[in-house]
C-alpha cells in the first residue's frame, strides 16, 4: 500500500517534515563541529553533518550528487580527517584552550554574515519554478561526458597531482638527509 | 517549506556562517580545515538549490556540484598533508604557535 503525499489527519507534507529534520540535524551537528572541545568528536560530528547534507541533496532531487557526497565526503575525506587528527593529537590537547583569544570578533563577524545572507535572500524575489525538479542521472552523464569533458579531465589531473603532492609532503623524511621536503 | 528556494538558501547561508566562525575562532589547524569543508558544502548546497528550482540550470548544477566535490577532495588531501608536515617539524597542531617567522 503506497503512503500518501502528506500525513492524513494533520496535513503536513512528508517533504517538509524531512526537510526540517535534516536541516536541524545539519545545523546542530555543524555547531558541534566548531564548538566541541575534543577534536575527535568534532570529526564525528562532521560525519553526521555531511550525512544530513547528503539527505538534503536527495530531497532536492539530485540522487547522483547525494551518492557522490556519501562516497567522497563520508567515505574518503572524513576518514582522512580522522587519521590526520589521530596523527596530530597530543595528550594534553583537550584540556587546552579551544578558541583563539579574540574569538568574540569571529562570532560577531559570522553573525553579521548570517544576518546579511538571510536578509538578502528574504528581500529578493526569485523568478523560479514553484516546485522542485528531478534530475535524471542519465542526463547528468550525457552532460558530464559531452559538454563538461574538459573540466572532467582537468579535475582528474588535479586529483592525481594533489595525491602525489600529499604523499611527498606527508612522507617521513629520509635518514640520509637529502631531498628532505 | 521544502518547496521554496528561500529555505534552502537560508540553510546554506547559516551553514556558511558557522564555517566562517569555526575557521576564524578555532586554534587547531585540522579544525580550521573541517570548517573549510563546511563552507564548501554550503556553497554546493546553494548550487544544487538553484539547479533544483531553475529549469535551465537543472542538469548543469549537478555536474558542477560533482566537480566541486572532486576539487574539495583534492584540497582536503593537500591541506591535511601540509598540516602533518608542519606538525612533524613543530610538534604542535595549534596555529597560533606557528610564530617562528615573527621574530
């Protein structure tokens, strides 16, 4: 039996409920990323926020981007960040000061940026479609490998170069002392 | 609510502001990189939101978002490698203790 478009008695649409749920999860976990004291927990909260963002992408009608978000961000970048955290942790790190001494200015600046963006969005009338449009994955594939094939190749070269550079930078220097990074 | 462009844009604006605060306020270099990831994701959400509501941008937004994800992966790789290389020399991940060029 298929479920309806909205909840039967209350009349709230399922899309709205899911959007509010994922948006709240995203904002709360992003705040945890920037405020928690233990940096390992910051990394785990980052995984939660990236996952809820992937859910919002799926809600927006971009399933292929949601899948890429899960694969690349949650699967690769989060693991990379967690490994880097474990390699740079010292024993007394969580007891030390988390924020810079002048972080109040940073908070004020961030609040000003947020207020500016929200005011601009609310003051502008966008000439857009009234409802979300679904993106077919085959359309994405056709466009990516026809019109965007040059950026695609450039990105592949960039990824290769960055991986080689990262291995060179993070390598343990040789004992002999030559070609030290 | 999920059918209006405004709510997605406000959400990505708030996420971007949180990223700005984390980048400016945290002392740990890896926390700053995580905040940069949050800001990149906020921009990606904006791209996809416009693509979902504007018909001519519909497919292009998904392709551009995929390219942005790949470039962000390259950026994170190099950034974390640089942090690890500095940590190996300085023995600290805190950016305000990287002051050897000040003297």
